[in-house]
C-alpha cells in the first residue's frame, strides 16, 4: 500500500473523527473512537493483506497437525 492509498483510505474517516469531540461524555467518546479505529484498521489490514497475497488459494489452516490427534 502506498502512502497515497493509505492517506485516501484513512481520509474517508476524517469527518467522523472530527465529530467525535461532540460526544456527550467520555464513555461515549471512548466507544466511538474505538469503533472508528477498529473499522479503519480492519480496512487497512484487509487491503494490505489482499495486495500481499501471492496465492489464489484463500483457504486458511485451521488446526495444527497435533491438535487433530485424540488426547486419549
């Protein structure tokens, strides 16, 4: 991801970020900013991971070989 792409992606959240100080109390402010940054971070991570994916197989390993063995 280039600097310009990152700036454009995060810039979409600026208006919402700028309106955060209008929250009635600190608890609402904290919830709002946490939600905002969580969505922004998720979008950045998805974009970066999709760009770096080198395979067409999107399946993920769910269990290690040791976890499939019965403990008994």
